C-alpha cells in the first residue's frame, strides 16, 4: 500500500490502532463507535435517502454529499451494533471534508491495515471494506 | 458441584428443564460460587457497551473458531480459553447473547462438543434482560483464572460433516435459513454479507423451518406445545428420529439443535456446521430449488 497517499486523519487512526495491543484495539473501536455523529435532521426524517451497506452484518446506512468539491459523509447504525458503528465512525472522521479525489484515492485495503483482523476477525473487517467501496462509488456518482 | 436448577413452571414442560434459566433466577444468583455467566454475541463489541455484572465474554469468531483451519478450537485451546475465563470443568455456565440467543446457542453447542456438562441458556437472552430494566455494567469482570482440563473434542455425537449428511439423506433434515435462501433466490440471509456459496437452494427433502420461529417476540423460547406444533405436527418429526439441522455456517442451526435436543428431547440431533457455505459450493452434491422439499436423487 502506498502510505504516502493516505489522508492525514486516516493515517493517524491507523497508527493509533497499530500502537495498541490487540485487545486494546477493541476499546479504541468502541470509542470511535461512541463518537459516530447523529444524522443531520434532514436525513433523520428521510431514511430513503441513505444507502444500505449490504456487506455489513448489521444495518448501516450511508449518505454522501459533494459540495464545492468537498465530501461530506453521514452514516447511521443502531446502538446494538457497536462494531459497525465503529467502522462507520472511522470512515466518517477520516473522510469528511476531503476532496472527492482524495476520497477516491484512499486505498481499497485501508480497513485491512488497521490491525483489526485479529481483534474482530477478517470477516467482520470485510463489512468496513464494503462501506468504503460504497462511499467511493457514491462520491464518483455525485462528482460526475 | 452445580448450581441448583431453575424450577420455573414453563421450563418443566421441556424435555430438559435444567438447560434453561430465567432472568429472575439469574438476577438472584449473580456472584454465586460455581456459576460463571458468559455473554456471546454476534457483535464483538456489544459486551463492552454494557453486560450483566460479572459476566465474561466469549466471541464465536475470535475465540471459538480456529484462526486458520475452518474448524473449532482444539482441546488445548478450549482448555486455555475456559481456564482464562474462570470456568472449571464442574462450573455451571449460563450463556446469554443478542438476537434471540443465536450466538449464545452456538457457544453452548461448542461447549457440548467438549462435553462440558452443566451449560445453560438464559431464556430471553440479552434483550430480555435489558427490556426488564435489569442492571448492566461496563466494568470488566474480575476473573480468577482456573485450570480447565484438556478434553478432546468429540465430533461424533452432535456434529455432522458433509459425508455424514450424504449418508443421512432420506432421514429428517431441517433447513433453518430464511425462505429466500431455502428456495434458492439468494445464498445469504437477507441483509447479511455474501459468505460465498456458488449455488443456491436446499438439500433435497430438507424441511424449511427458519430458526427464529422457535423464539417468541420477547426472545424467550416458545412453549413446549408451540414447539411441538412446529416440529412434530408440521414438519413430521417423531420420537427416535435422527435429525440433521443446517443453515449457512452452522450458527442459526445451533439454536434449532438446542430446541430439538434440550427442549423437545430428540436424542439424535446433529448440527451440520459446514452448512450451506460448504454444501452450496461442493461438487456434485444434490440440490433442490423452489419451495418444495424435493425428491432424493436416485443413487
């Protein structure tokens, strides 16, 4: 993976995870989970605007806006699905405010670089990979 | 020394009432010597958001499965795991979890492979405990590690492999997946990730009984008479039947295995954990599509 291209916040997140023991990575993921921002009002009443991520075991919905070339990302997942919320939160915090091109350039295997395979299992990490893929597709559609 | 059984009237109707405890029973016994409470969820972080005081976590993915081979942990790994959770061979273990005890039943089934004798489910699981407003804590359980003996896993009694299922064809099979997976419209549960099966449908003659039919709306198990109506009257299971249950990776069918074995008293029930992710990709095994059970292939 070409690490020089990774946006600053995503690189920080990765380094934070990798600096921890495997079991402590779960706690950091839980912190991310708790930090997932609430949906803006305008989406809370319009769930049909959000796209469901089928690759995740738990329901997670995403919505991407591109305004003046900058990406704004919203996601929601139930409290009963903290792992999924954590994944969404990492991406929301890491991608929000970037340019469309910067988002499209994030390596598809970024979720695999966080050292979560052992902590939560590779199968579960796949849910985050699916989320990233859907975000990029939405960004590409909205930029066009 | 096992902890006294829950004498609840509802449980007395079941074949093995000693396999269930109620939330009332558990709330009164938290911290009792000889009892360890285990939470086992689909979501690996759910325990960390709040759990029953004193409960330890066992994760199906990272702790019960071998990390390399598609199999469960072996005797040494299981002994190390249980010992580290403060569970001894004679400990009474009560397991609970999310989603109608889906993963809790899976963990109980894995405990059974190692012959852990006193292992029970909390009727209603995590959701009922929370719905009743009972205490949760985020404080990690204080565990004193103990010695758990190395016991060889016994795969012959409650576990079926693909070859066993092929030999079993003609005897009762229960497919516990969603109707869409059974008929072959899709290979994964609605809203679940693709876990890789090349063909869709069901094993010929398998009856479709989605696993969650055994659960009431509050997550507790349905009563004995309701369960009899499903599995005996509707499906046609009879005393003495050998039964194999399967789903996609063997977790939902653990729930049905529990119902058939411990609640209804069928003595020869096996869970085919390879399930559809194996069968649906295996070469030249028979598959039927559509809503009908289908016919056995001529051999």
